[in-house]
C-alpha cells in the first residue's frame, strides 16, 4: 500500500502525489503477478465480501477522506451554493432542448414537461440534501450509497456518475459551439470539421468545444472560492439575460400560438420530460461541495432548495415565452430563442440571447468540472480507481489530478459525439442514480443494525420490492405504448399501499440530526416512482449504450476495482457486515 502517516486526529494521510506505480496500483494484489493470480482465484469470496459490506458515516468522514493527503478548504456558504446550483443547471438544456422538444414532442405543453421534470428533480434534491448534511464529504451520491447500499452498488453508481459528468460536460461544450457561432452570425458547422469516414453521429469534430473545456479546466484547478466568484458574476449576468428574454419576449406574445396546447398528447409531454431532465442535471454537483461548506447543516438545504426553485420557475417562464412568440412547429431546434426574436422583428436581440446562453453554459461547465473532480477524488480514496486521483493539492486545496483527467475525457467525447446521443444517455445515468439515492434514503431512515428487528427488516424489504417493482411496471407499460388504464389501476395502488405500509408498519430507526427530508416515506417513494417512470420514455438505443457501459464497469471491477478496494478495506480494518447496514456516527 501507499506509505501513510498519521494525522493529529488519527486519520490516515496519504503521501503527496508522485507518478510511480505505487500511486496507481499500490495494493497488495498488484505487487506481483503471483499476488494478482492469487487474488483472481479469490474473486468469488472477495466479491461477496464487497457486496455485503457497508461503510460507516465516520469512515467516510475520517479514514476515507484522509486518503487525499490535504484537506479541502472550507470556504463556501449558502449564497455560494445557491449560485453554484443556478450556474450548474441553467445552461444548454433550456437554450437547446426547449425548442427541440416543443417542436417534436410536446408543443406548447413543453411547460408541463418542465414541471414534471422539475418535480422529479426537486424530490431528488431533498434526498441529496439530507445525505449531504449528514455525510458532508466530496463523494456525493457515491459516499451515500457506500454507507446505505454497500460497496458494489456504490461502484456501479460511481461509474454512471462519472459517465453522467463526462457526457453532460461534453453536451454543454457542443452547445457552447452552437451559440458561439450564432453570436458571430455563422452556422455551427462552420466551426466543426466534417470527417466522412466516421459515422455521422461521430464525424462532426468540434475543436471549439475542446478549447472551452480546457479553459474551464484551468479555472477549476485554481481554487474553489475563485470558481465560486466567477460563477457568481457570470450567473448574475445570465439571470439578467433570462429576465430580458421573458420580458421582451412576452411583449411579442400571441395567444393564438397556444390554440393547440398539447398536439402530441400526454405521451409527448412525458417523452419530452425524460429528455428535458437533462436541463436539471447538475444540482448533484453542489452536494459534492459539502466538504468545502462552512456550515453544512444550514447552508446545504438553503442553497440546494433555493437554487432548484429559482431554476424551475425560470424554465417554465422561458418555455411559455418561447411558445407564445412562435407557433411550436416553426421553432428552430438549434437556436430557438435567437430565431424567435428574429421572427418577431427583434433581430438585434438574438445577440443578447446568444451571449447569455454562452454565459450560462460556461458556468454549467465550470460547476460540472468542480463537481465531477470531487466525485472522482472520493472514489479514488477508496481505491476503486487509482489513488493518484485522490490527491488534493496543498496550495490550491483542489483535486488537481482528478480535475484534469475528467476534463480531458470530457474534451475527447465533446470532440467526436453529437448532442442527441449525449443527452439521451445522460438522462438514463442520472435517473438511475437518483432512484438509487432515494432507495438509500429509505434504507437509512428505516434500517439500523442492532436497532431494527428482523421482522421490521423483512417488512422494509417487502415494501421496497413492491415500490420498485410497481414503478418498473408503470414504466414498462408506458414504454410499450400501453394506452389502457387497467395496468395502472393495478400498479399504482400497489405503489401506494407499499408506501403506506412502510409508513404505518415499519418504525423509523433513525432520525436526521440536523435536517431531514419531510414526509418520509412519501417523498422518497414518489422520487423512485417518477424517476423510473421517466426512464420508460427514453429510446432503446440509449439503453443499449447504457448496458454496454455497465458491462465495461463490471469487467473493470472484476479485474481491478474489486481487489484494490478489498485490499484497502482489509488494511484499514473495515468491519464486514453481512446483509446489513452499520449505524452512522
């Protein structure tokens, strides 16, 4: 293992970064080919060990956190987090996908699609907030799932978290090019290189997207507080532009454009919601900043909830404005707001819109870069990926190695891959992770080892199985174009009764110390149901790509991640818990 030294508080401290084999594969299983062969022969027992192992709150907050060598600086308050949340969310989604989904899926009812996605996102915000307050570390949902659902499930989620951030950053970087072109009166393809030997979805190479990603990388590694200041200023400008779009756009409103409000019906509304969920992705990055927050118990709930409320209201008003300015079937899918202003005789306004969109997408990239690096840092602390990535720079107090690696990956994907492919795959990963976090929240509230009886544990398992299976049944029936109501008349009552049973027959084993999700178990259960239902509206090819990525994660885990994390846990003396969860701090 990598040499360590004891901190004054007894935590384990990793030595500083040096690019040697010890920084990438320091575990006992990788010290020789003989050790590796021996480890592979023990794959079965080791896998069972990691599946049945739960981490402790204290472990995440001390031993695991200590692997980074240096502390992250506590410089953020609720004001910073609120603006980080706004900066993380309002970007490419609203300025690109509103037009696309209004024209092809929902019509003016796209505002309802934003409401549905916003409700789903808000429910997830509540779940994330309780965890971030209780376990304020950089690992975000990875750390939460390690504590509640175990090491293996946390790893699968971690891989999808990293995919979510790389794809999300790449999608925003590609959109940045589109609005940059609009600002210069050019077509986006003027700035891309067409390679005819590559498939069309991967053959429009985007050097501008790579350039903006590298600039963001420099900002992100400098300092978190510095990134916060830049985000704060840029987000204020962005909000001013949004207000301009709403006010100026509504002066050109024509109620006739709302005469056909939902031309594609309810199916179109929910189909658009599954894609427009992309517009809300990013708030989870704020939870990764809990480790750098001065007062997590106060600052995180205020910052996260306030930013989501502001964002949802802004999205709905922008969607209404767009569809009142133009008939939905005339909306431009590439730059909807810019073209809408041109159509109503305000051609000059498209430059303000393009500039505002660029500001918004720049802050989305920045906050995403900050968040994804902190996810990767905490994952590396557990040695599921090379511990070299866990290093926190002593001078800047930021995870420099993780930031650079994640943004290089983002730049490569942005260089090759088209926006529609990126957005659909992103929605699957995000909705999958949010569903797991909601399940973990219910487990946290209702199960504590040596407190919850075997009978109550079994009741909890039964209720969770019924909640999840009924939610999946709803999603599958919707995905298979079920037009009747009989299936819903069976599955929805099952979900309701399972949630009610959890509320009445299973006593809560843990109360949150500082801040908790209200109306438990109803809100987490509703989060599971809505997230899974939206998964039923995503196209089949996105699931094929998702399955391919998950398969790759399993291969990596069997050959590397499993043995590295097993050795690390063994050395740390982590307690193995069979089929149970360890109580927190």
